C-alpha cells in the first residue's frame, strides 16, 4: 500500500476529517510559531493521493494528530531511523568501524558479503589460523564483524584497506602465545573510545601497543590500557583484496581484475 493511502487509513481509523486535520495543525503551528507545521486540507488530499510528499514538519504534525510515533510515519517513506547503523560504513568508508550485529549472515567463507565493501576477496581458511568461534551455553554467538577503513593501512598488505573482518569477541584478552610467522600471529580489533583499530598487539606495563605490519607505512601506536584502549576481540577471519585496483589500472593491468 502506498504511503499516502496508509496515511489516509490512519486518519480514517482516528475518525478525523481533512478539515479537522487542518484545524489541529494550525493550532500546532501557532504553538510553535512556525507555519511549516500547518497543513491545508487541499495539500492533505494531494498527500493521500500520492501527488505530494510531506516535509519533516508536516509529518511531525500528522504524528501528533494521528497519535502515532513519528518513526512510524517515516517508515512509510522508507526512512527507518533504527537501521541507520547499517549505512555508517557506506557513509564513512574511510573509517574502521564495527558493523551492526545482523548485517552479515553466516561466516565469511560463504561469500555472502555485499560487494559494496569488498568485491575482490580472498579467504583466510586454514583452521589453525582461524579457530572456530566458541558459542557460550546461552546459545549466543560471539562473532561480530567490522569494516577496515579505506585509509587504515596498519596491517597492509596482509589485510588491505576496505577488508571485511570477522571478530571473535570471546577472545578479548592478550595472551603470550608462540607464533612462527605473520599468519600465526594473533590480530586484534581494538576500541579506542572515539575510533577503532586493527593490528598486532602487545602489552608493555600499562601501555597497549598496536603494531603495524612490517611492510606497512604506519607506525606503532601506544595507548594507556584499558583507559584509552580496549580489546574487542581477535580477528579470526577476513576478506581482503589481493591486489590494489588503482595501482593495477595505473600500470595498465586492468585485465587482471576484469
């Protein structure tokens, strides 16, 4: 059902005429001293017939008059304020950030991630490198996902900017473990209060060191632990590009990515 028809249905359920809507909205506009909240009966008829779309002020007046939450009316026009987190990585792709809990269905190896973030991907599948996440007795998964910002080169070229990360939040403690190469070395996702980071980590006294890949141009960063930094979990899988698209095309290697 079209948005205008649903608005008309709401009005009819309240047994309110278009003239009464006009009068009620005028009182709201007078109280706010703002004519943008006023709705004429002619304009309301156009709205219900799908000829016009409401401004936020008029939609507010309708929510008051029809006694429904403003968010309900916004959803009629495909605006859901509750799912704004799903678009944060789209709006700010340069930032490293956690993704909403239900934005990724299943493990990364199923290749179900939308191509908006990663189109060319390689899997991190060796089980000794990607331990299966534990599931606590209450049945809730400990896996969450994150987007590595387009300017985050901390783990470059092992994990390239724009990668999708899979994080086991049950592994949020730093332990001294033996590792034989860069693939075995644990990678952690870290909350920095106002931002996020991903990298190898070490504790030196009360300082947490985020250590970049040895081929990365990034430098070691130090934070007071846990006041300035907190371990979200261990990166247990990721999808990352195996080539740099811009560099390949600049070298005339477009055929390599087609």
